[in-house]
C-alpha cells in the first residue's frame, strides 16, 4: 500500500485466537493458490492468463479477491514483471525466458483477508536476478524473526533495511506493508526502511501484519505509470517483491500464508 500518515496504536485491531484461526485458513488457501499460479509461470503465458486462473481458482474455493474493485483496481491479482515493482495490472504482456515476475494476491474468505506475494523467474534467469529474489526473501525472513511481543514495530523495518542495503540493493520507500484483518489494509503501516531499531509501538499478540519488502537492483526511485497503478523503477532495472501475512503470538511469529 502507498505510504501515508503514521498511526496511533489504539487504531490497531487485535485479533482473538478464533479470528487468527480463520485468518490462517484464509492464508493457507492463498498460499495454495499462489503455488499453483507460480507453476503456471512459463514463457508464452500472459499475465492476463494468470489473472483468469486466479479468478477461477477463487470462485471454486468460494472466496473472492480483495484486490478487485479496491479503489477501482480492475483485476484479481497484481503481476509485476521485471522493471515493474508492484501493482501492475494483468494484461496481454507475454512472459519471456529470463523475466522475473512478482505475483501479489489476496483472498477474502469467511470475512477475513490474507495478502501474500512471491517473485519467481520465467525459465532460466540471470544469476543477478536469482540473487535479488533470494535476498528479498531473506530480508522478509529477517523481518519476520522480529515479530514477537516486546519487540517494536520498526524493528521489522530495520531488519529489512539493515539486511538489504549493505548488499548494494535499494528499497522502495513509497510503499509499505500494513495491518490486515477484516479489511485488506488496516493500521499500522509497516515501512521497509527509514526508522531506527527499538522504536515504534510495541508489538502485541493478536496483531496481524502483511510485511512486503520491495527491492530494486538499481535506483530506489519509482514512478507510477499512466494506468494509475503500475509502479516501475525509474531506471528500468529489475525489482523483486515478496509478502507474507503474519500473526504475532505469545509463541512468536505465525506465518499464516506459508504452506508447509
Ligand atoms: N499487497 C498489495 C498492497 O498491500 C495489495 C494491494 S493491490 C491492489 O498494496 F490492487 F488491491 F491495490
Ligand atoms: Co499487501
């Protein structure tokens, strides 16, 4: 989501154990769908093919896409290829060997939303691209490790930034993660950079956050295309994005969208 105003802690919804169980079921369904979507990624497939697959999959599962219609977003998923960072609208763009694609999807089922994204290669990709994806995933893992009661919100941001920047990559600062629950975007915002560690509100059991680092190979600068949605890198170099929906519990982070 676009970065906006900072939040106060009383606006953050705490979920009960029963609600977390429901969100887990949503997250597991979403993880399954994303797995099947990534299996369909190959040269010759269009991003619209992937959107149609998601539409049918969600219908069969008795679920809906929280993306479709959100501020008039016209599709069920976001499919961001190469220089596209996030929020690219599925279209007739044909995937080619060597491309990287971020598939960002959400699900709403039984009143609760889960949100997750994965970046994968199309066929064989360059070593540089492989590494960018692997490090983006690793930064999310570092962030998730911080998600336990007693730690603070910006420990999450700092974990991403302190991992990514020494590697020479850049972080997109205009967009961030977010709370998730009955709505796709709840408080608080979860930035990927720009904060000191050990600052921000203390994390509480029952909070559910979508954490989503966006990592560029070149410049951090991005622009929004004329469709009003697609975010692309200013220098045209590739970008990677991954996202999980994670609950904070007394036992530590619970990755609701991770399918074992
Ligand atoms: N993961 C994306 C976000 O949090 C999902 C929103 S896509 C939109 O911004 F199309 F619905 F906007
Ligand atoms: Co999100």
